[in-house]
């Protein structure tokens, strides 16, 4: 987008917001950072949902949670299904490791809430894998730090996909390989979960040997397709909107909040007149696939989605999508860029450094990541093992997570 258009949009939103919408912005996007002595609003405390452990154990599978300290002090929760239950498996055997990485404002439980008949992690556990599921820093399970308080200290939220790739994925990989005594693992990333996996090895090529295969599910890498008009209309003002949020001290965006969840559940559940609107808005973003979307799942979808991230990380995702280049986040300021990257222009991630095998999986009905994008990225990857369209006509971006037959269609 033209800088001038972007600036005037930013200006417009700022002017409108200065008058009244600071509060609205907070209601919509996330809480303002609290000043030192403001009381806790105990937001979310009274809100009980089945977390990842209850879900997995509720379905009869073994569950473990591991806390890992990343190199920059973040405390990350890794969830694990060490073995399956469908086939009798000898407990002592060494299983290959599969590591799942979720996408934007998501968490480990998005991979788990539908249960063994639909979700991939259970299927892989039953197929003999040792399944690990990562939680990105800043989400509901990884909102902790050795020294920084996420509710009080904005430095906690000072990260984009770059830091996740540079600091967290190496720590996670080493932790798992050390604990399981393996030399490599299978990496499954969805959307920017896959992007961050590629950025990881572009920044730290010494880790290539530790990735046996990267299964890239709808990876958002280079956007070469023409962005649709609805995407333009909604997403273009979103970058200025994130800047406005930052100016209003909103650093944690779309955390799991009870009223937000209940509102979306109420609006979209079966029998509500606005349900069709919910479906249309979602399909406008991710692609229309009526065949794989069960509206009965609305309440659980909004129980687990969103799960929170940093405003900068969301901004970074928007930048990758709208600018079409795989570069680090542009802070829009030479000094900040220099502190972050040692150069004033944000560096591009060099995919020729990503030498581990990558298989590219995509949906024909996906509006965010299309065949054209996959063709483009395949040429840049030195060790692609192929492109695999999901064999279902309208398969969209989110069907990898919630498609009714995703398990059947993807694992055949
Ligand atoms: C597997 O082994 C672990 C540790 O040795 C034990 O705690 C667990 O109960 C065993 N599970 C099964 C299904 O045998
Ligand atoms: C795992 O880490 C511990 C402590 O850092 C080390 O002693 C051990 O040898 C490592 N194990 C493997 C398999 O690398
Ligand atoms: C880990 O693997 C190495 C070789 O692959 C083996 O020598 C060692 O005994 C293993 N350690 C454990 C704790 O299984
Ligand atoms: C945006 O894209 C242009 C070329 O299309 C590139 O020169 C520029 O570096 C990109 N900006 C960022 C922040 O990636
Ligand atoms: C930022 O750096 C670029 C080159 O690295 C330079 O062209 C530009 O003028 C600088 N902007 C400011 C505001 O200093
Ligand atoms: C920045 O560059 C300097 C000098 O080239 C180097 O010593 C330093 O390690 C670099 N820092 C980063 C974060 O890359
Ligand atoms: C990317 O990496 C390749 C392989 O190491 C190297 O030849 C190339 O110069 C790099 N490109 C950039 C832009 O740094």
C-alpha cells in the first residue's frame, strides 16, 4: 500500500479514536497495560475452560506439560502426548518425535479440542509418534517470563515472529531432542506456525539437520497472489489499527477473554439469526468450504480461539501478508530497526538456508495461501520434497485445524 494512504488511514483512525474509542479498542483488541498500582481486574480468573490437559486426558490419552526456559527468558509450555492408545504399544519403545506449531493467536488446544476422531495429534500418537505441541510466547499457556511481568511490563510484549524463530524454536528443539534422545524431529506448522519454522532455520542453519521433515500446512511465506478486495478492505486498515493499539498501550492482542468468548458464542451458535454472518465473515477470510465446516462447533471454536499474542507479532503477520515479502518486522523507525537487526532496513529471511526437507500442503479453497504462493516458495526452497494439494475441492485455510474430515483427508 502507498505510504501516504497508510499514513492518512492511521491519522484518521487516530483522530476518531482520540475522542472515544480508546475504550472500545480495549474491548475489541485486548487490555491496556496496567499502571503499577491499578488493581487487578481478575479478568479471566473466574473463567474455567477445559485446558489442554483436561482435553487430552478427557479423551483418554496420556498428557504431559513441560516448561522450557527460552534463551531470552520466556517460560514456554510444551504439551506432549507421549504415546497413543488405539494400538497396544510397548511403552518403552523409542518413538519418532512430531512437533506441532500453531498459527496466529492460537494455542496448543486448537489442535486438540475436537478429539481423536478429528484432530491430527491423537492420530499421530496412535500411529506411533511421540507428539509435542508448542505454545508461542505470549499465548494463554506461555504468558510467563523469568523476570518480566506480562501484565505490567511492556518489554514482555516486545517481540514479533522474529524472536520466536530466533530464540524459542531452537530452545524447544534442543529440549525435546535432549529429553527423547533423538537427533531429529518431524515439524508440523500451520500457517505462520510453518513460516516461523522456516525463519528459524534461515536464521539458525545449524538446526537444519535436526528437522527430519517439515510438513508445511498452508504456510504463509511469500504472498504472490492478488489479494482479494475484502481482504484489502479489512486488512489494510489493520496495520494502522495495530499502531493505534500500541499508542493506546495495548501490547497483548486478542487474549482469551470470557466476555469476548461468550459474545462470539452467543452471536454464532446454532439457532442464532446472525450465524450466517459469522460463517460468511470467516469464509471471506479463509475461503468458503461449507462441506467441512460444522456450525455445531462454533461454541468450542470460540472457546479456544483466540488465545492471544503480541501486537507486534500480529503486525508482523500482516506485513508479510500485505507486503508479500518474507522480511523481519519493520518498526518504521531506523533506530529501533537497528537495535533489533543491526541494520536500518529489516532483513529478508533467506530461504536458501532452509536446507531440511519440506513438504508443502495446501488447500484448493484457501484464500490466504494459494497454489500460486506455494509454487513460488517451492522454487526458493532447496530441499522441497513436493507440493501436495489436499485432495478435497474447497479445502480452506482453517480446515487443517477444524475440517470435519481433516484427519481422513490429510492422513490417508
Ligand atoms: C508407561 O511408562 C510410564 C513410566 O515408566 C508409566 O508411568 C506409565 O504408566 C506407563 N503407561 C502404560 C500405558 O503402561
Ligand atoms: C541433555 O542435557 C543434559 C544437561 O544439559 C546433559 O547432561 C545430557 O547429556 C543431555 N542429553 C542428551 C541426550 O543430549
Ligand atoms: C542416547 O543415544 C545414544 C546414541 O544414539 C546412546 O549411546 C545413549 O545411550 C542414549 N541415551 C539414553 C539415555 O537413552
Ligand atoms: C516491502 O516490499 C518491497 C518490495 O516489494 C521491499 O522492497 C520492502 O523491503 C518490503 N518491506 C518490508 C518491510 O518487508
Ligand atoms: C533510515 O535509513 C535509510 C537508509 O538506511 C535512509 O535512507 C533514511 O533516510 C533513514 N531515515 C531517517 C529518518 O533517518
Ligand atoms: C551487530 O554488528 C556488530 C558488528 O558487526 C556485531 O559485533 C554484533 O554482534 C551484531 N549484533 C547483532 C545483534 O547481530
Ligand atoms: C542466501 O543464502 C545463500 C546460500 O547460503 C547465499 O548464497 C546467498 O548469497 C544468500 N542471499 C542473501 C541475500 O543473503
